[in-house]
C-alpha cells in the first residue's frame, strides 16, 4: 500500500556528498563579525532608544510650556499685588482719622483703655462685615471675578485697620509728627510691620515709604491673599469663614499695636496743647483737594432811567 502512494523523487546517489561542508547554517549565519542574533538585538536597542528619546522630547516640551505658563502667572500675580499696594498707599491720606479731642467728645467720661476697646470692637465688626460681604458675593463662584473680590477685600480691610491704628496712636498720646502725608506714611508703616511707632526715635518709622517698607507691604498683601482664599468658598461657607477670620486678625493686630503703645503712652494731662496746622498746598484731605476761593461777583448795575436812555441814543422820546 505504501508503495502505491506518490513519493518524492529519490535523491541521486552521491548528491549528499557533493554539498559543501562549510555551508553556513541560518542559526549561525554571520555577517562580518556579527551574528543574526546580534543584529536583531541591536535593532531592538535602536527602537527602544528612539522611543525613550521621543518620550524625553515630549516631556521636555511639556516642561517648557509649563515653565512659560508659570512665569506668565507669576508676572500677573506680581502686577496684581503691586496694583493693590499702590491703591492702599494712594488711599491712606484720604482716610478720615479722628484726633484725640474728637474721640474724647464722642466717648465722654472714658479713659484711654476704654476708648481703645471701643475702637477695636468697632474695627473688628467692620472687617467682619467686609469678609462676610465678599464671601456672600462668592456664593456662586465665578473664577474670572475671584481676583477682583480678593483685591476688594484686602483694600477694604487695610483701610479699616489703618484708621484703627492711627486712632489708637491718638488715644495713647503717641501721634506721629509731620504733615498729613507724613503721618499717613508712618501709620501705614506701622500697619505693615504690625507694631506701634516711637516718636522719640524717628528711625523707627518712615515719614516716606521706602523700598524695604514697600516690599514688606507687598509681602503682607501676598500673605493676606493666601489667607483669604477660604473666603471664596461657595454656598455662604466663605461668608462665615471670612467674617470669623477677619475679626480674629483685626483683634490680633490691635493687641500687638496696643502692647507697643502702652510702653510709650503719654498721659493726656502731659500732652501739649493741640496746634492748628494748615495743610500743605495741594495736599489731599478727606474732603478732597483744596479749592481756590471763588472770585467776587460784580456789583449789579443800577437801572437806566427812560429819559437818560433816549438821550443817550440821540433820539427824542415820543410823548405818551
């Protein structure tokens, strides 16, 4: 049966011996000094190296783009902080500050500590209201409006605390010397550094805001900005958080300033009589810039009699 099935033609005799003995096999095939296995391994290494290079290039592009975005964000934040600091500096001379005589008239029969307690309580309530208002405005968060809301809260709270510090200096008899702008710069320095000024040592405060004080002011604004971020929580949570944090921060600042002022306090009976100082020309006051006096009105002309009028015109007055 096997003999009937087709089979491969028989190999001629002697053909097997005619195959060259040194014919290379595929398994041990060599090209120069490399084998097939070495070539395949080198190709795999080149592919892996190309993938790693592509991945590194993609990561490098992403890192560069992220760095550019961070630099732009940093420039924007720096510009915003500078704008807020300039607004606080510009508005400081316009803040109405009550002097000692006005405070004693508004709180009759109270001493320095009692009046200071009243001032701190009022300022804490005001800053708490500002924080609650900004938190209520952020009840439905709108990301483009968040920087403006933070800046508004910082400027409002800074104005209230600036007024508090200035009036505390009046109550404790440690009023800053100089003109309105110089006193404003001194009180703004006290707010920035969270301490009271020493009128005996002029070096303890700056009559004009210098570079280091402005830098400290910007740093304080940055710290307060990050601290006020929870005030933007939605659903009225930020309102409660903002009110509580602003009240606590204002009381803490007032306590630090009062501690310095108690050590330098001057009793009211030892204070010199208040001097009436005129504001410098062109200096801003709470009511605005000084206006020049209005020119006097010209005197009214007497009525011209009818006869004199016709005589001046060279005509004869007609008879009635």
